[in-house]
C-alpha cells in the first residue's frame, strides 16, 4: 500500500494523487506540487490515505510544500494576468480572422507557460497567432482545442433544474451518456428537455441511472400481462421510483378499468400483449433515429 493525497487544480477538476513525502498535510490544505506541465498550485480534496499500486499512475510525484502566503499571492496574480491575457488574445484572434472561440486562459504557477483554451468547428491554423502571443507574453504558448462539454465546465451556468451545472460544482470527470438512459428513466425524449448547456445529453442521466437499473430489474415493461387482485391485465404505465404500475384490467362484466398497484401486489407473467409490443418497437426505432446526433 502507498500513502497519497488527492489534489485538484480546478474547482471541479479531476483528482490527482501525489506523494505527501512525510509533510504534515490535511484535507483542504493548499499545496505546491510538481506536475507533467510544471510547478502547480492545488487544493487537497482527499487527505492522506492508503491506496494500492494499481490505483496510481506512475511515476508518483511528490508534494513540494504546503502553500505559504507568498504562494497564494502568486496564484492570485496569475489569475489576474490570465484575465488580461484573455482580452489580448481575443483581439489577436479577430485581427487574424480565425474561426475560433476563446474560452479560458491559464498561467502555470511558475509562469513557464500560458495555456489558451478554445473551441472551433474544425481544425484551425493558429501558427501566426502563436507567434504574436509569444512575442507579447515572452513565454511558452500553448493553444488547446476543447470540446463543448469542457467549454460548459469552464464557463459554468445554470442547468435546466435551476441549479449550477454539475460539471462546474462537483463532477470531476465526464462519462458517456446515452439516450437509452433517458428512456429507462421515463423522461421526455424532447432534445431541449434532456440536453445540458453544452447541447449534449445531461450528465445527471448517467449517475442517476444506476438506481433505475436496480429498480428496473424487478419492474415489468409496458405491455406485460400481470395477475392483479382484480384479475388479469396489461401494464400500460410504469412508475419506476415509486415501484408501481398502472394496469388495464378487463372485469367480469366485460368492461375495462385502470388500477394502480405496487409491484409486490401483482404476479408478473412471461406473456406480452402484441399491441404494446409492436408500439414499443416502433417508438424505440423512431427515438433512436431521432437522437443519434445527441448520443
């Protein structure tokens, strides 16, 4: 087992492990560490703990020191310089007529490099832009193209739920999201209702899906024939989180009525109503074709 601390360099960024090197480090401390791109200032979000060798990416770099007042000053100065660099770079992009959108600017802690994050529909020839920026800032320049999900994470904003988007508050890494998750959660398949600020399917569909998967293992699908206290019937609607179903039952007087039942009050058969099987297949094919660009 190896002792490590987990460090983040952005509010909701990925957590990286470092060797505390016998320093007295606690959760929520700020530290200066050596990374692949130079010296960096980070926030300890995971205090000292033991992990296996499989959980780390070698070589495990050491924490140089717990941040002191001078380090905080440098970090704040770099943020101010990055704001100025943002405006300068925007003007240069306009001068060169480049089809790209500047999203964020970041100075490394040791001022050895300035990183400009941008989005663009395709490849951009920014060689002349890099020359101009290098002449202005007198340091190494890196232009990094990012995707729309990364842009939303950097810019932030309010999601459809009315709260700050998950990617800027706590979501460290993006995971694949599919339209199947929305269908299994019985959500509206309207793109405007299940897409985030980035235009992709909302990240919350993924981390809420695990609960639905466990519940759906014991839930009948629409069209399943079940035995209820009122008689045999067909499931016409499901309420996954409530673990309830709505069943259409043909009564003894040859009339039909709807009843709500918990799934532990009914017996699920292996039979399917042909009418609902056909409708389900048609709906599935339609929605998968409609949402192919969103997945």
